[in-house]
C-alpha cells in the first residue's frame, strides 16, 4: 500500500484511510467516504468470525496484576510452564515481526494491524479467534494494553516506538530470558524466605513489601544509571532517618560539586550545603581552591528540607556499597518510562507508606507521629527492634501465572542479548541532559 505523507514526512490518518480505500478498489475520496470504507471494513465478514463470548475484558491489563511476590515458588512454577509454552512457540516458528512504520492505535485500518493481531494472539494477549482483521478495534486495544502492562510500558493502547521494540524481540530470545531468570529465582529460593521482607527489582524499577507470602505494598522506584549501577545485595533494614542530612561522597564532590561551584559560586548556599573539615568544624567555601581537587578531602553536608536530595526519609541497611533507599523532591521521575536516573541508591515513590509499615512495631511511631515529625522538619531516627530483610535483585522476566509473563529491559546487559536492553540510558545522554543532579533530586551515590 502506498501512503501519502505530510510536509514532515509523517502519514496522516486521513491520507492513510484514503490510501486504504483506494487499495480496496472502492474508488472513494474524502474524509466522509474514507469513514464509510472504515465502517465497511469493521462490518465485513473478513474482519473475523470470533463469537460474542470473546470480550475485551478478557484481555484486560487488570489481569496482569497479582498479589504473588516475585520471590515465590508459585512464580517459579509459573515460569517453568511459561518456558514450556515459549518453547512450543519457538518450535512452531516464533511470532511475526510487526512493521514499525507508523503509530498504530484505536480506529486505524492497516495490513500491519493484521500482523499485530497475529503477534498478540501467539503471545496470548489476544484470542486466536480475533487474529484476522486489518482494523484496530477495541479487541486489539485491550490486547495491546495487556501486552504493555506485561512489559512495563505505559498502558495506553498505542503502538509506538517502545511497544514495537518489545513486540519485535524474537521468541527464542524471550525463551532464553525466561531460562536465565528462572535460574536466578531458583538460586534465591534455595534458602527459606522470611515472613516479612522488602524486595527491590532493579530492572523493573519497582519494590515489593511482602508479608506471609503476599505483596502488601508495591512502590515505583528510581534506580541506578547504567554507569552507576544499583548493586545486588541482601541486608536488613535497621534504621529510618526522618528529615535526614545528606552527605556527598567524594565521587560526587569531584564529578559534580566542584564543577558546579566553579560555574556558580552561590550554588552551595542556595542548596543548603555546608562544608566541614576533619574536626567537624564548618569552613567557608572561600578558603578552598576550587581550581583543584582540594574540596574532595572535606565533608559536604546538605541540610534537611523539602529540597534536600534525601527529601523526608532515608532507609538504612548495612552494605559494602554505601547505598540506601530514600525519598526524593523530584517526584516527576516516578512517572518516567525509564527510571534509571540515580547514582546507585533507590528512590521510593510513596515512601511514607513503606516506612509506616517498617516501623509499625515501634511504640509511638504510627503514621500520625511520623507525619508530625516530617512536617516540623525535625531531625529524628527510628531504630527498628525487629530488622526487616531487604533484597536488591535483578529479575527481567517472571510469571505470576503461566499466561501472564512479565518482561523488562535488561538495562545492565546481564541477560546475554543486546536486543533485550532496549531502553538503555547512557552516561553521555545523562551528562547532556542534566547539568545539576542535585536540583533534580539526585541521591548523591
């Protein structure tokens, strides 16, 4: 089919529909006639012969969610069944590549939609009975949303750049991804899990608070950039800081603070950052030679407050990497598709819900007490009588049941195939887009 493009080189909906009409030999022109052709397509026998029992609700994104934690025998069993299903798909020739020529969405009519239907039917997102038609109708819309939810993409029903990349990962690579992550999960489950724990899944940029084998809270996270990766670790959460100070590590002082002060001498004062010597005495910034690395030998501490890199809360657990979990003033980052923006620590959306759950056994520290302290900007610590295990893990594929397989980008290139790291954020892109990491809520590690 030949498509007409506008001045920017993009195919317009009107021109595309007109082209579709011409290709069908209908000899119609104009928007009204194009709509007539669309109506005819939607009613045509070739649209598909699925029965009325197939409902868009059957492909709903709601079915993707589950209270089963990633760390569970149920997940491992579901992954094994999913691997068997993907092995059959690979044996039968895999799924088709969907041409990534233009955005597909509800109301579009294109031969590409029929290929999209076939792809979604093979992966179980669309009923096989609904796999033949060039029309992007509500059935396809629901199936695309289900697919997007399974791949951690915005659930909008629109097939654009990121959806095309996920759709066109070959079936054999998805099978290998499942096998790799099943082995990771098997290793984790070789030891009994505690009844209560927190799990940070790095490639999913998400957090699960688990109790008695069920997820009681889920949190969106921001994790480490490709060149400042969040580490894999097991530890125990022992301490919570309300309205914490932030201490800049030497690497941040060298890479970021010194250049910023050279550009803007008022930066430290405006950001509430103070400098201390080895004796704990505050020193003026004018006493430092900023054209050298002298500043690295001093302690840089940011005051608590809404603009602090730590914002209201810091969650501490011993580990050799000096990483932690914390709040952030830059809440907009949680709505980003690729949430790999930190320097290694983990930022937690709705972090106060998590700390209330962590501190629930501590007398005098209910939600109201915690909120009062944060509002007053008073510096306080909560030591947990019963520490809560925390796991930082790297799982890019898992299954809550055999028909709901979740995949995420292999952002740190640990699954063995370049095609699985579709949304990589490079250090170059970061440097070009963020001149002041602290203004963006950077955690400093």
